């Protein structure tokens, strides 16, 4: 399907799209306040593992993905017939498949992962942080057992 915009106009439009949402920034502030006092440190958009997780706890080998409901296909099977263009259908399908491949690669590398949906953060951010801290505690105790 050809693009209706010139390459210059498409570039201008795409440059205005932010790679992270306000929800993601607010959530990271809450996460920092929760995990830093407990001694957990993280890296943002860690490119040394598949999927460049939004938050990576390298020492604990835990990747956290903060995924947008639309872009990552939450409830996709129920909503796919409502998408306006074939382009979006293909785009979201490819995002879902890419996410699945990245999670499998992470597991093979010995990394755990947590997927936090944007709508869950809006609904109950504390519960999302609890989910992450539980995984961190599990990862920390398993690292101690190995040594």
C-alpha cells in the first residue's frame, strides 16, 4: 500500500511521535522510588538484550516491557476486525510476533521478563510495581542460591 505522504512529510510526522509516553515516565518515577531504596538498580532501553527492554535490571537479569495497549496488540483477536487499514493489522501482528520472539530469546539467555500494560499502569500502578518487585526478589534469591 503506497504512502499518501511524501517522504519529507512522513519524516516530519514521524519525528513528532515520542518513543515513550507520559504514563511510562510517571511509572518509572514510581518504580525508582520503590526499588532504589531496596538496592535494585536498572538501565533504560538496554540494547544488549533482545527487545531493548524499557527497564532492565541487569544484575537480576530481569527485563521489563511497558507496552501500549494498541501498539502491542492487547485484546487484538477481539479488536482486529475494527482496525481501519490493512497496514495497521499487519503492523500490530508483526509487533506481537516480534515481542514473542524477543521473550523466547530472553528466556534462552536466562533472563526473566515482566510485561506491564499501559492500561494496567493507569488503573493500578502500585500493583504493577508489586509485580516487578516480586520478580526482583525471586531473581535475587535465585542468584544467591547459585553462588
